[in-house]
C-alpha cells in the first residue's frame, strides 16, 4: 500500500540514529553502511533486506563499527529483518577469512552462504487436527479405528491420521464436522528423520577399532584437530568415520560430510541410513529449489543434524557444527573454479579451526599436501592398509601396448578382450575405464586435413555419435555432425581419431554381441536420476560390461565386478602438469579399486605405452609409499606446493591483444619482494574459452612468503580492468 510505505519511510527517517555495516551478496569490496530504523532490533549476523540502487537485496549485518564520515541521515534504512537465526560469528569470521585468503570480495563469499533467499522466512505451519473431546454420533468400525489412534490427544495431519487408521479422509472429515476434532497448527515436518547414533553400530575390530579409537579420542576433545584416514579402497574407512559421526551426534552437534560426487552417491545415503536409521540431508546443485530451501533453513535451525553435500555445503550456516568429514579428500572436484576460487578440502580445515572442532580427511590416495601435513605432524594420520574381511586387492598387470597392439581399427588389446570374455563366462562384471566422453576426441577430413575446432574455444570438437553431434567440452557448443567437409566439400571422408567411451562400447559390442553393456558418462540421457538407476542396475548385476568415465570411479560398490580394464592408462600423464603423475595415480587406484570388493578373485589390466613410468610401476606393485616419497621429494626440490606457494592470475579479454597488454601491465605492477617471483605472461593452457582470449601469470613464492600481501600490492598498482578485460585470481591453482 503506497501511503503506508510513504509514511513508514518518513517516520523511519525522522528518528533514525544508529548505523551498521551490511554485507550484501555482490562483488563489493566491503560492507556498506545502512541506517537502523527506530525500533528495529539488529545485531551482527542479522539477515536483513536492504535497498541497493533500485533493488532490494538480502544482506547480513556485519561486524565492526561503522567507519563514520557519512551523515546517518543520508544513509538509506534497512528495510526489514528476517525472522531467522542470525549468521553466527563463526560463520562471519569464516567468510572474512575465505575472502581474504582467496582475495575475493567478501560479498561474493557471503553469497555462497546466502544462496537461498526464499529460505529466510520461517516455514509456514502445517494445518492439522487434534481430538477435542466428545463422542461421534454413530460409531462405525472406521470411526472406532480413528478414535483409537487419536484419543491420546496428539496432533495429526488429516491425511496422516487417515493413513494411520486405514480409513479414507472422508471419515476424518465427517468427524471434523461433528466437532470431534479441532484444527491446530503444526510445525512443518522435518526434512529427514533424526539419525540415531546407536541405531546399528558395526562391530569394529583390529586396525579398524584402533583407527576408530584414535578418531574418537580427537572427537571427544571437541577442539580443532585434523585427522587423515589413509586406507586402501574397501578397508572400511567409511565405517570408521561413521563412529566419529555417532560420537558427535551424541554430543548434540551437527555433522557435515563432504563428498565429491554427491549426486551420484545414492548408495552412500542408503548406507548411512542402514547405520543411523535415517538419511542425511543432501546438498548439491541438483536439488529442487524447495528442497534447497528446506535444507538450508533446517541446517540453520538445527533441525537437520547431518548434511551430506558437495563442496558448496561448506557455506551452509549450521546452527552448531561439530565435525566435518571430507571423503576422497584428494579429489579435484573439491576445487571450485567459478567466481570465488577455493578448495573445499582446505577451507573445511579452516572452518574447523575457526569453529574449534575436529576435521577428518579420508582417502585411499591422499593428496601430496595432506601427506606432507601428516609427516610434519600437523595432521594425525591413521592407516588402514588392508581390505576389510576376506576381500583382497585386485591383481594388477600392465599391458605393454607396444607389444600387444589392438586389433585393426580397435583400441583394446587381445589380452584385455580375452580377460573380458572369461569374466563374462563366469557371470561376473567387467569395467572398462576411459576418461573421455563421446565417440572420438578429434574429427578430421581425410582429403584436405581439416580439423573440427570449436569456433569459440581453443579445443577440438568431440564427436558424440549417439546424438549425431560434434560438441565442445569447454563451452558446450554443439553442431550436427556434417556429412561433407566444410572446407573442401568432400562427402563421407571424415574420420574419427582416437577413442571415447562410445567408441569403446562399439568395439566391445563387436566382440561380445550377446553381453549386456552399459555406457556411463555425464552425457547419459535423463541426467542424475537416470545415472543413479544405472548404477543401481550395475550393482544388482544387470550388466556384464560397463564402459565408463571417471563417474564410475567414485565410491560405488559393485559386488560382481572382478575385472577392471584401463583403456588408456597414459591419458592423464601427457599434459605436462607437475601434478599429472599424482592425479593419474589417484584416479587409476580409485578405478582399479572398484574390483573385488566382496571376496571374489579380481584382476586389473592397464593398457600403457609407458610401462616403466613410475605411476604404472607404483600401481602394479601396490607400493604407494615409494611413489609418494618420490613425488614429495620432487616437489620439495622444485619448491612446488606444499613446499612453495603458487597463485595463478588469468587475464581474459575479447581480443588477444587486450588480454596480453593487460597481463603485461599487471606484471610490471608486481612489487619487488624477496622470495616471490612472477612468471609470464604466457598464453593460458586453454588460450581461448567462450570467445575470450586468456593469458596467465604465475606467481611463485617460498613456503612462508606473504602471497596475499604481494598480490594485493600488485593489484593496487595494476592498471584498472577496462572494457572486456577480466582478471581472475586463483590461489593454490590445480594445475601449474
Ligand atoms: P572404504 O570406505 O575404505 O572403501 P568401506 O567402509 O566401504 O571401505 O568398507 C568396505 C566394505 O566392508 C563395505 O561393504 C562395508 O560394509 C564392509 N565393512 C567395513 N567395515 C565393516 C565392519 N566393521 N563390519 C561389517 N562390515 C564392514
Ligand atoms: Zn567451445
């Protein structure tokens, strides 16, 4: 109502006194000042609505006094305060810390904690009913059943009572009309039931018991400490950290479990339910908006006790978080490379330190960073070197492709084909792993040599034969696969170069036309839902041969899987990144670890052209220790992370020249600081993405150098971003 609003505004202006800083979810470098209208109660952490330009936005009352200088009368007033718990001090400190560390505007970091604006209003109450006294006019058997259920005076929803009494809702309606029931309002139902720490505890013995005891000792102290559970695939790490979760729940604290591919880990949720009698709440980008709101709100109110989520769950403002588990801590999916570049594994540790609670990192192949922290005593490492029960690790062999060439036109060596054949005969499952979506990574014309490239990116177009498309995996650009070469016009002379999973499936079907094959990649039609169904089907034995990308590498338990074939074990090694060996080792360990989880004898065959490569040797010998020692000493020698510090500065622009000029300008703005040097600019590894040209500067510093201080000084001196120029900082980049 216009007049109401006018007068309210006027009244507020007349008596305004106090001002507070409010952080709004925008790329603003600091909070803005707002006036607090008389009678409005706000404190640091209050979630408020404030005017910003012509809009109303959500913000959080921030810490620190106002800087003053502005006449409070000139400031705009806070429009309203939301009726939800304030963002805890812990969370505000965490946001400030992440912003300072990643050199991001705090507003952008806060935005991750305020992602669900609709969640701030309290959930509406649900209409229900309650026995009001008296007796029905006529007692039918159905009415007797309803009265039986309701006579204790507890509240029900209409349909809940009908269901419980086994009657139709019309029976209930009849009783309402007679005044037997009164209407009441019930709090909204919880999203998930409360997990019960004693529901079905596993018996732990031997090394598992010892591991659990070590973790429990940390959890009971309820203070900041980081434990690293380093145990082979199938060693029972999950059972061990379930103990830590149970203990935390008993102490009345909330738990966050971070998982790299939460959308795909339906089996994890079920396993959690088997142990705790209820599922954890899920948090990931595939949630329906309504569910997101609910999870957010119920994490804030404390209704939800355990959240299993993707990296962004780290920014949920829990009411009283007491433990974070980071499963598969080495996984690159923990790195967000969008707006605020952060590694959720590292930031989980920070959150634990600020909140003073324990953090547990879990992996079969811990990152070099975490291993070094273990060696230095910063983290306490807990080893589980063998598989649980009678399951043995698969027997792994290298297939030297220089000697065992594939059949003409194929990519699978006769050795691997034979092994698949035997596995199919035994009624067991094979997994063929190739970390490449689509049919072929490169298409070219046999007549003129034309290569199909993305018009907006420096990458080849990948053929997806099933969809009849050529796609760019950088930007999503797609076109129909043409019949003629666009350059020379020759018909039917396009050739596919190299394999993707679709092509391997074609080859497999040629050899085993009667076997049931499934191709699993993120291209699957029907999205996450369909993927979950397929994974379920595989676990139930409804497929003989699975051909998949890294989607199948993660966490799944396929009881009948006894053969893993790695189509191209060298694939990840080629890119020249110092982390390539580590990553390849981790991925191959994880994939081969899918085999033999239930005591059946199992094998792995790794096709490689470099059988002497340390990664291949480490995989087949099972000697991860020696491999890591080498990796660690190489990093130390080259002063690379974690023995040195790195930051990458990506400068992009619509023209190559603008990007390069700006990058050079930044370089010359770098201060002279002992122990820190700037490399580049050079074309970024992906020189063109979505039509933007990219140049990269790498900043390298000794271990204790003040990287953030250096970068701040550099940015302060650098030319302003103008036109299409954009500068993105990436502290601790994934590749370097
Ligand atoms: P990881 O997480 O190390 O890969 P899991 O925790 O998944 O290993 O354990 C591997 C298998 O062994 C699972 O099927 C799990 O149910 C089973 N398992 C592990 N520990 C126990 C235990 N203490 N009692 C019963 N089964 C267990
Ligand atoms: Zn592209």
